[in-house]
């Protein structure tokens, strides 16, 4: 977008001399990016004290997956549900995720690990 703006010459000279900018446009765009990042940071700060950390990531993700799959199944069945569905779960099948299985070591490997007498 082409825009003509008046910028304080002393401010621009300071920024150009202290920054790693080749053009005034780069300097202005960097300033706009800083403002954008600051807004995101302020949004994160607003959440301070409102988020709860369970401490067990796998348990938290498992609970989140279960909730999302329940919403997808409710939507497929035409039933009402609360909240939004994560778009990732809309592209997956409605089948619940299988429980991970623990594979037992092969007997020959288990015996090989023991020192022989």
C-alpha cells in the first residue's frame, strides 16, 4: 500500500543510524512489526493468572483430544455441543484414537541382556 507520511527527521536519522536498516521503508515496517508484536504480548499478559497448568502434558492433550472427538461425534450425529471444534479434528475420522500399546521385548533380546555365567 502506498502512503505518504511525514516523519520527524531527527527521529528517522536516529533510527537509521542505530538500526540495521538499508531504507526508510525497512525502518518504518520494523516499527509497525514491533507494534503488532506488542499487541500480541499485551494479549498474553492479559491471560496472566487465568490459565491453569495441570503439569502433565500427555494427560492434558488426551483430555483435549477426547473433548474434541466428542464434539466431532456430536456434530456428525446432529446433536448440540458447546464450544468450537478445532479444525484439525474436523479433517480426521470420527473414530476415537487407539490407546497406545506397550510392546514386550522379544525373549531373545531379554536373554541377551543378561550376562552369561
